[in-house]
C-alpha cells in the first residue's frame, strides 16, 4: 500500500504542472468576515423571527394598557405613567416605551406609500390623537427598546443594533392585515408600541395587531 502511494506521488511530480493542481485551503477567518458583512440584515431577521412568538409577543401581552388608562396616568406626569406602565430596560437615560390598546376613528390615511400610516381620533373630538405606522417603512426603535431581553452589549456594534430595530419593525408590519381603500371615518382597533419623550407628544405607534371596525 505504501509503495502504491509513493508511486502515485512520483507520477504526479513527473506530470506537467497543469496536470497536478494544488488547491490551498480557504482562510476560515476571511470566510467568516465575508459572511458577517453580507448577512447582517438576514441574521437580524432570523433573530427576530426566532423570538417573535415566544418572547416579543408575551412582553407585549403582559404590558398592554388601554389608551384611556395611560392618558389618565400621564396627567400625573410621564415618569408616573412610566413607573406604572412603561418599559425602559436600558435604564433612566432612555425614554419610556409603552404598549397600548384602543379604538378610534380614522381622520386621515396615507396607505399608498411605503411609509403608510393613519391618523386616529381616540376621544371623539374630531382631531387625531395618535399616528399608526403601518409601514413597511417605520420610524423609531420602540419595539426594540421595549424588549427587556434585548441588551446592546449582546450585539456587535451600533450598526447591527440599528438593523435589529429595522428587522423588528419589518416583522410587525409584515404581520398586519393592511387596510385598503377609503378608511377615513371608519373605526380602527389596535395594539402597539411607541416611545414617549414628553407627556404631550403625539404617540407614533407601531401596531402589532390591527383591525378595521372591531377589536384587534
């Protein structure tokens, strides 16, 4: 056997260079770097999908407050409302995030845009009190920042962390049954998350549930 191997090796040496090609082993570090550079968005999408049902939705369910109850609590100040109903996992340096549920009347809608949204009157006075961001282009990082299991230091850098926020917004938008046609004057019910930096700001809500004409 040993003689056969040696004979084969000698035969290869005697052939022209083109007949025996030496293929170097790939550099695993180079492969890892290339993979990481190409798949940030895909990896964040997988991260979100893996946790959506088992972690994200339970956090939303356990922390949902009615819009009316939250507005009443905000009369006592933002921090009072935050202590009662808010989510701020990363500490006092960050704004409060809230999960609300409620129903109202659509006063204005822009549905033919990638940044689709609806303005909703929640108290019957004819003016909009909240904005529902339907997406797929959604502003803000409320969904990411409300999750207690998400910690910045678990991610590579600020760029990856920003892509995580985008992936969470994408997942929320993809899970909605988007309304069509003229919805102004119709009732909409929703559950969603928003960041509030001042008690008087208009909430820009990222819905995780949405229905026209009834409870989500």
